[in-house]
C-alpha cells in the first residue's frame, strides 16, 4: 500500500495566510523558526531571558511587517534580519562603550584569568573549566567591533553559509569574507594576549 | 577599519575551513596543505578558534520556554496586527473624519441655521433681557431668568 504523506505547507504559503490574518499560519512559522532565532539571540546577547525577549520582539515585529515582506528573499533570512536588528537595538541599550573598554583593559592586564586554569589532577573539574573558559571567550568576542562580531557569530555559532549571511546583512560576499577573516584574526590576537590556553 | 584585501590563499583557506568550496577548489587546497606546514598551521588555528567559539554556543531553548514565548507573542499580535490593517485603519479614519465633518456642518443635507425667529416671549419669566450687541454680527440675544418655579 502506498502511503501518501501530507507535505507541510511551505513558508510562502504560510506567509500569505498569516498576511491575511491567520494566527495559526503564523504560529506554524514560529514553530519552524523559534529555535533558530532563539539561538541567534542567545549567542548575541548571552542571557537566556533577554534572548527570549528578543525572540518575542522579533516575531511580533515580523507579523506587523508582513505586508512589507515581498518574498524576494526567503522568510527565514528576512526573519533573521529582524532578529539581528532587535539584538543590535538591545545591545545598544544595554552596553556602553566604556563598559566594553573596562572589560578589555581588565583582561588585557591578566586580571580575572587567574581564576581559569586548565584542569589538573588536583582540580579535575573539566566542566567548570569549560564553563569559565566559555565566559572568557564570550568576553573576548564582545571586544570585537559590532560588524566583526555579528558575522563571526552568524557563521561560527549559528552555522550560516556565506550566502545566507550575505542575504541577512545585505553585505557583498567579499565584505562578508573579509569581515569574517579579520574577526577571527582579531579574536585570535586577543586570546593570545589574554594567554588563553589552547 | 584598516582591512586590506584578502590574498587568494587567505580566501581559499577560509572557504575551505567553512566548507564553502566546490570539489575542484577543495582538492587544490588539500594539495597546497600537503606540501606546506605554514598553511597547515593556519588551518589549525582556524579549527582551534572554532572549537573555542563552540564552547560559547547557547543551550537550546526548551519546549516550555517556547510555549511561553508564543503566548506572549500571541497577545502582542492581537494588539499589533499586520501592517496592512494599519493602512486600512488610516483610510477608514480619514473617511470617518470626513463623514463627521459633513454630518456636523450639513446634517441630513439641511444646513444649520443659528437664527431662530422669536414671535413672542412668555412674560411669566422672572425677568428677561433683549441684547443687541454690535459685536455679534447684528444678532439679537435673548437672556431669560426663570426663577418662577423656585418662587412657587
């Protein structure tokens, strides 16, 4: 017996329905992309609670802007763009340049790093070490300029392709590659300065 | 930002690391790597950095948090609505304002006439005054003081 599986409606169809006011269609889109948008937001802002706020803002903004979405790009890259703008707004409100410089200065002088030492036989807590190391890496990423930071996170943490990053940011492919290269280079230099163990 | 253009090798190695090369270019990079320790070193530094960044990856959102997000979004949607309706609201608002204007100034097609012909005044009123101020476009104002009901 041949089993016919119902194909889930594609994004385009769901967008059309949502545009006509169907909340159910918009919920399907939410369920499809919620996890990805959460990952993007959490990787950009660090805090889980704030990431959930950004997810909510992103979907509400997307719904209210559906009429302006001409479907020339895919729905999810459009959604990513909204989420990226929401995280930028959030970060602008939250952090000041001075705070960022204070962290950089403190870590440049090696302060705080004495707390994270590679696990030894006496202190074999690998999990704690990785957690602390992750925190320092996050701070190092935070010292990058926004244009480098964004591209690096989109590629490394969210696993987006160059084409997807190009669509989301509206940058030329060459600019994406260049920013990614210099983001990695600057981050590696910072980690070397901070004597982060390999 | 002081960023010079990337060299061909920098582009190739980065694309190789990111899995962004076609088969032919990938083979080319692999042959370059095989014959040059410096190239292998730069590829290793890419890999090391990616491994460190992977440590910062957030944990996935759980189902309950996702449901809570949707609840908040759904309540937000009710007050927002797609922008299309905002356009409609604009035109509806404009139409309503126009209708109100027409109704106030021309109710049911009959122009409002402030002038009323008074044929007689009931003199049981406590007192009354006829005013004819020149500042009021020559219209007469009748002022009535009706205290008769109080007196009773």
